[in-house]
C-alpha cells in the first residue's frame, strides 16, 4: 500500500470510450494538477498506435481525484475497433 505522500500526487484516469474504453490508469499530478489532455500508446496488430484523450469531468472518490477522459478520434492514429472488418 502506498503511503499518504505518494497518494497525494496520484490521480485516477478513467477512459470512457474509444480503444481504451474501460481502462483505468494511475497517473501523477504535475504541480498539483491533472492533465486535461493525455496521450496513450497501445499496440494494435503489432504496431504502436498513439491515442489522444480529452478531459470530460472530475470527481473526488474517497479522497482521490478521478478524471474521466473521452477519445479524440480526429487527433489519434487510425484503428479499427474490435469486431470490424478491414
């Protein structure tokens, strides 16, 4: 378990849609603030792909900041969602 000083510099990022839908990530606050826009790398069929996400909203959950992020398809590398034919 992390100590209080570590917990105070972390926040939880929740990805609500796009290729990372449902993923939750612990991220570091920079100068006490969360990032309004984040990039995430993922391997899609063996190719590194860059996905951009923008902040939707924030909330406090048991004393920890949680930020929800929405997928920005226009700025992200193209990908085919699971189940779609090429």
